């Protein structure tokens, strides 16, 4: 009997592939969300990559009642409109409010904090996204050099769903029209469009989008110089490749997963494009911070997810053998990495502050010698200050005048007046 059952329709198979390759016959994928059929496998754990679907939600709730461990693996970013606009009309379940599974594997610390603020305390585990491990293993450096001598290659993308209402779709379309109208006059920019839901037909542009599995995008990104996208998990994928990323967001809603650039109206397009062509180091450092806050990606995610699954299976078996109701500790994966923001490899004071010549000094022996001279000079200045202070105190009336001045200053402050 398989120990692990994954709830996955055809659109979610690519999310489960890394787990299936690892667990093999220990895992089975079920595309029919029938509680009795899932329970018939007698699994130790049931995994889902999406829990807002009512049928999947019913399966999860039934597995929890049967003391079977349940895990939600988040494979995409949380987005404001997907959280709030999608449920308007009353026929959709709120997304992760609450999380029905025992545990949720979060992309990063950002999502864990957000989900916990919605009442899911004790459920969040910081894992990452195994399907992005191929990009993590490539270890792309962030791009900070200007593009010169050739056309600037720009990828323009949208999320899988450009709008959850007709009004939102029109706003997204208008932002793309503004961008298209600006770019068609730029002979120095080579644009690749990757748009969803037929938007390219309304814009009259050639589209490269054919698959949402990620393989196509992972091959395309290294060929680009920068990316403009609506809020989407693809922004993290572009950041992993080291590309400067700007969010196209005319919707005037909060952005859960931040970027170093954001285009909120047509007047933002030109200055953002110039920055993307020649990205300032300080912006790219902030982008690197945003990436690591949103995605646990200093090391591949699959080993963490496997450890989480194996530990949940072990805990479930131990508790069932003693006839105990199933429960899990608040954190199974606990690492200091989750509480520390390590500096980017590109953090360089000399490049950040070129007007400060001291940061150009790299010779340790020279710096040690200069530091020694500076410390001696400071001690000499301290001695001079002490000598002068002693001389001042020997001047008749100096101490009395100092106390009088201090008293007058205090009176002015208490009266709401300040000396200039």
C-alpha cells in the first residue's frame, strides 16, 4: 500500500513530479477527490498542492478526522487579488483562511508570517519550491552591468490569471497597452511577450506562452536581460536567474511579494526601463532581499520537503500506535536560516559608495597600520581635550557661568522655547 497519496488533477502533475521521482512506489497520485477512495489506500499522509477547491477541501477534512496526516504544499506566491477578489460572489472558498491541513509547506518566511496572521499559527513550515531547484542549483549571479552595444532583451509576462473580475482584466490589459505603446517606439529594446488568457490577441503582439509547467520559462529566462511581469511566481523565477524584475501593477492593491521596481501608471514606464537596462546595485540588493524573504532558496527545497513528509509520517505512526489523536509540533523544520537575513554575495561597500575612498582600500596590512595611527591620534586628542578642559575650569567664574547657562537652557525648554 502507498504511504503517500497526492491529490492532483492533470494541471498539478508537474508540481508532484519531484516528489514522485524521490518516493517512487511509496507514492500514488489520485485525480478523483473521493474521500472513501483516498482512505482506501490507508495512507500515512495526504498531500495537496491547492486547498481552495471544495472537493479537495472535503477530502482533507475527512482525512484529518481519520487521523491521517495532511500537508498543503504551496507552489505559488500569495497574491492580493487571488486572496480577496476571487471569492467575491460567494461561490469560492477563501484561500488559506483557514488552512485545513495539519501543515503547510511555505515558499518562504514571507508567506509563513502572512498565513500565521490569518490564524494558522503552528501550521507553517518554511520549505521553498522543489520545482525551482534547477534554477537554484545554477546559482546565477545578479545582473548589475549595463546593457550596451546590442538591443536590450526584455521579457513581458502576466500571471496565469490576468484578472479575477472583468474590471481587473481590463486594468491589466490597459497596463499592457501602455507598455506596448511605449515599447513599439524603442528600437533599442527587443521585446518577448509571454501573456496568458489570449491577451496577446487583443494587444496584437506575438506570444511565446505555450505551457505553464515552468520548463519553457526556465529555458527562456537565461536569454533575457530583464523582466516586467504582473505579480506572479514567475517574478521569483526571474529573480533566481539574477534578472532585474519590475512589477506591472495598475490595480492599486497591496503587493504581498515585493520587487525593487513597480510600474503603477504609464509615467513610470520610461524611468523603470532605464533602471532595468542599467540596474543600480542598491536596487538589486533589495531585490535579492525580497527574493530570499519570499522564497527559501539558498539551498534546494526538495530535501526539506522530504524531511517534512518523512517526519510527519513518523509522528503519525508513533501517535497512532499509542492511540493518541494526531497532532504536530509548531515547527518541524527549525533552522537558524529562517531567522537570519544573510547579506547578498553582491553586497559591496566600494560599489555602493564610490564617493567614499576609504572603501576602496583592500590591503589589510595597510589598513591595520592606518588604524593604529588613527587610534594613537585619538588618544593624543583626548589628552589635549582634557588639558584644555582643566584650564577652562581654572578660569574664575567659569563653573558658575556654565551652571547658569545650563539652568537658562532648561527654563527655555520647559517654557516651550528653544535657543537658536
